[in-house]
C-alpha cells in the first residue's frame, strides 16, 4: 500500500498530518497507526463473530462486539445465553460472502447436537419496523427497504423449517419446531427486537422512560410502512433472543366466541371500533372520525348480537408431547397446595429482627420508646405475621418465591418489611405497631452497605415492600412519604436488569426431559423474582397514577420482559417438580406484544394467559391511556378532546374484558371440578369470585376515568386537599365549571352545542360504569371486603363520587320528585340498591333521562360507613368528603317504638 502523503495545517501550532488517499475520503490523522487502522474501513476485512455472523472490517470493532456478547451473557446468568440485539448491517454468510441480511443456518433435527449453537433468522425485514426520523420515507441505505411493496406491507410471506434453531451457546437451549412455524398462534409473541423499535438513536436509548412517537407508532400500528394486517403476522425473531422453552408446545386455536347469549353489561356497553392505519400518533389526538375510518357502535346494541361467555372445548393434540390445555387451574388469592410448610423463623433470625427494630428506635402508638419485649413482638407473633405475609399478601401479589425462601439466609431488613406487611392483616393493635416501626425503617435501609446505585435483588424487594406498606396499608403521612421515595425505587430498578431479565427453563429432547439441578432452579427463581418485581412495581405505579390522578413514573415500553409464569410452575416445591412442569408449560409471551394485541385488535391474541398476566396487561392499557391524556394536556397548539385515541382505548378495554370474562368462566369450571374431587376447599369459589369482582372494579374505574376528570369531581365534592396540596377558592371555581359542563343535561328540549353534547355522553358513560362497579361489588363482596386487594376501596369511593356528581349536577334536580316523598333516608341500603340498579338497567342512552331524578343520600351514606372500616388513611380522607355530601339530619336513624 502506497504511503500516504503528509500535509501541513496552517497556524502557529502546526502539526504534520497523515491523509487517506482513498478516492472520495480525504480524512487525515495525526499518527500513522491511526491512518492504518482507518484504511481497513476501505477493505472487506476478516473479523466475523462466530456466534451471530456479524462482520466487521476491523478487529477492534469485533472485540468490542464480543465484549457486548459477554456482558449480555452475564446479565442473563450464563455463558452463551445472553441476547444481543445488534443494529449491524453487515454479515458474512457460510460461503464467505459479505451480505446485508443475517444468514440463516439450518440443520436437520436428527443430526443436531444440543451443545452446538444455531442461528434461526427470517430473511426479511423485522417486525416491529425500524422507524427512522421520518417513518414515512424509509432510507435507501436501509436493507429492509427492498421489502417494502406498493401495498405498504413490510412482512412478506415466509416459512421456517423445523430444523431452525435459536443460538443459545453451550447451554443447549433451542426453540421447538412448533414455535418456528408461522401458523402457530403463540410464536408471534415470544420476542421483539427492542433496539430497533425503541432505541433508534442514542437519545432514545439513554432516555428510556420517556415515550416517543416511535413507541406509539409501533404500539398502535400507525407507521405508514405497514398495513393493519401486519399486526396478525409473525414478527421477526432475532438470533440469541429467546429464552429456553419446552419443545412439547401445543398449537392453540383461536377462541370461538359465539353470539348466542349476552350479559346485561355487554348489552349496555360495547365500545368496539374499526380502525384503519393512520399516519402518525398525532392523528389520534387531532383527527376526528369521518366516514368509514372509525365506526363506534352504539352503547345499546340489539338483543340478537351477543357474546357468549361459555367456555370453549379444551382441545389437546394427541400427536404432540407435553400438550398445554387452554386453561389451567389457578387460585389467584390462595396457594394451590395450602399444606406446604411456611417459612420458619429460628431463634437466631428472630434475635436479628429484634436487633434491627431496636436499632431503628421506633416509638410505640402511645408515644413512648417501643420495647422489643412488647407482647406483639414475641416470637410467636412475628412468626404469625410472617405466615400472614405468605398466605395473604404474597398470594395476591406473588413477589417472593416461597419454596426457596429460607429466613436464615435472608437479610433482617427484608424479613422485617415482610413481617410488617403481614401484621397489617392481623388485629388492629398489631397493625398500629407495624405502622410505628415502618416510620423509622427507611434510615436503616439507606444506611445499609448494600444500598448503592446497583443494589441487590433483596434490597429492591425491601424498598418495594416498604413503599407498598406506606402507600396502601397506612395513613396519609406514610402515603406521602412513600410517594416521595417512589421515584428513587424506579431509578434503582432501571439500573438493574429487572426490566430485561429472561428466566431460563429446561427443555425436552425427543420426549426426554433434561432435568436441571437445584442451582439452575434457584437461578430461574431469582430471574423470575426480578421480573415480577418490575411488573408489580409497574402495576402499583399505574394504579396510583391513574386512580389517584398522579403522574406516571414507569412506562409500559420499559418492560422488555416476558409475562409471569403460571402459578403451578411458580409454586413448584422442588427442582425436579419444576423441571417436570417446565416440559409441559408453554413459553411466557413478551409483555409488550401481548399489550399490543389488544390495542391493534389482533384476532390472534396471546393464548393461555394466566390470571396475573391478564391483570398486568390491563394495567398496561391503563398506563397508555394516562400517558395519552397527559400528552393531550401538555401538547403545543390546540388541545383536542382526544376522541380517536379514547375510542381505541375504550375498545381495547372492552376486548380485554371479554377475554377476562371467558377466562373466569373457564377457571370457575375448573374450580368446581377440583372442589368435587376434594382437592380444594369450598372457599376456593368464593376467592375466585372476589378476585374477579376486584379486578372488574378496576376495569369499570378505568372507564370512569376515561370519560371524566376525577380530580375536578373530588374538588367539586368538597375535598380540601389533593395530592398533598390545599384546594384554593380558584381551584373550586374552575373545577365547578368543568364538572357542570361535563354533566350538562342532554334532555330533548335542551339546546346544546356539539361539544356539550359530547361531554354529556361522557358523563353518562362514566356514571353507567360507576353503577356497574357498585352493583357488582354489592352482589359479590361480603360487606365490600376485597380480601386485602388494595385498590378496591378507592374504586368504590371513585364510583360513589361519580354517581353523586352526575345526579347532583343534573338540571332536572330533586324538585321534580313527588311532593309526598320525604327527603329523609329511612332505608339507606334499599335506596342505594334502587339508584344503582336503575342506572344499570336503563343503560348509557337512558341515563340522561333520569339524571337528577334519583336520590343519592342512601348510596353516599352506605359507602361512607363501609369505607370508614378500611385500614387505609387515604380512604378515610375520602370518607370525610362523602359524609360532607349528606347532612346527618337526613339519615333516618330513629328508634322504632312499634317494634
């Protein structure tokens, strides 16, 4: 190679530079070795990754690439099992040619060695699509550009052979042949190339919590580069990206929803819509529906059109080993095997816990220093609180893996945080004592040596449990303190691998299970606990943001993890049992792909979702709604009412509800079958009904919030403090105007502008869902007891205020009632049933006709009495608001002398 010429730069401190002589280059360097390294960029090079076939022109770039492989392996928990989603555009095929697409490696199943790595790659563009700065115009340099056709579909037809495998290194994990077939209903939900979709540039990569248009273009399928049909096609599965899954995976079939029967709720409300691909996410906020672009059905549909909630026939394929049925027996609020021994606290561990309490120096409820010899801190008391944690809290919110939990090996701070939560399910005195200890536990956490920018899993679990206690099991002070430290927890989770971890499970080989040892089981448990920590933190963050009208701290797009495993696998008592169950358990789908299937109205939704996964997915829909509303409120320019995205989110809610009802019916049948066999107690059916009602309450509350401004409703109803801030006179005046405009009468003789009519329809929808919520709760929950599910009391309060506001602001008013009708509330329960049942019966379209004609005193008083018994300080603030809505003199609690 001819030596480059030197040239001199003008200036006092001139240096001799080495200039590249390659045609069209002209770059210059101060040292010859830098020029020599640069000149390799003008050659093909010989640096190729042996794992993924990525090709580089320089050896130093390959070494950096291999270090990234090593880093991903460490994060995944083993050599050769990490996932590296590279944006590399140069690869070397097996003939030694440099190509622009990743080569496919194929090998027959019979000659495959489990110790060999294979690459499974689809020749074609990725899905979700790569979004450039202008998503409408793909770059000419993009190798996927050739796949774009005139009909804007970027996913061409393709087929995968049964011999294509996923590269998982020396671990021997491979993707079953069923998962590689494009017709399999489960395969589109196993993975997603996050780097291409959500990190197109450095700014997006390092600001992950902030959602961008690229995120929503993918989620709503709004990118012009593909049509609405692409949502149901199989996405690209990148190499070394899938966690190991069992090979005996059944090919499920879509649920056959007949239209023979229709529940009252489905008859009254059906917000399904038909969407066509749009240009960008901005069109959801600023474009109104016209023509055939959007068709929103009437809330009151005909009796002939119906959705059956009957369970489908469970199909099992006889030729595929390890079949997975469409529904598996679960107990969402209890353990599958209650006889399993609970974790035992020995004397040494008990002493450590007491020392931790003593060092924190808490005050007793009477204000004196707490004595660790207090009867409520005895050994038997702490053991009972620990038992309550696992039987009450951990069943509803499965965060800690009970089978591998050994108190002697755990940190006292983690044990104490669990014991304090368990104490809240005990008697009132124990609950009060737990609050006193909770108030001083944070300094002990922050001063611990393990509290650092990248804390261990136990530290994250401790902080989350302490926050959960403060937000949902204590008073206003504790709630506010937990809210202050919430952002810290989110940032610590982001610094960990909890949002990207992939738990590894054993696979099968020719029908013979590869049973894994105890160490592998515990590694899987740790990864599953990390995943659940991120998912439960996201769920609680969404609940508090949406239900309490606060700001979101986590984004659904951060969760680059699969959904939780099923209950049987989670509660497996031994490594052998876990390995056996893994062979017959289908892989967990990726969270974001399951979420997208509801928003895009994909006919092939994720099959076999377990109970916890369904709840997590719905909270994802709520998170998207809340973020979209905030975008409307903070957008520059004209702020619209967001009709398009509201309709689409409402349709997504309804689609989730239909699937959830079908799931509950199937689970109910399985529960009755287990009860008949004597495998579970009769209380299992009650637990299932309570769990279903509790999360149907979240569904209705989400609809109420979709069609109302609950902050304004609270202020209008008399709340004196919102989000820790006092309500001023100007706040009330503004909220009063908003609420009265929202609840404006829609009577036939009233003259209304289009805007007010639309807001009145929103009010009717919100009020109807509020009535549905209260009707379901009153019919299922005994004394409105939700068995410790935190969100239910606030949902009841939300629904009660919404109904009161709807009728109190009605223009017809109470003056139209008969003259002989007393204003006193003689039977509060009966009056509550009357107003709730009548609102549900008339439906959304009929609600404006009875607005302002129904008495709300009985409803308000009953709910105030119910909620006053809840051990949650923030709900007591709501009780104060409710009791201020009805004078004491109107409650007819007089002695009856006739008795």
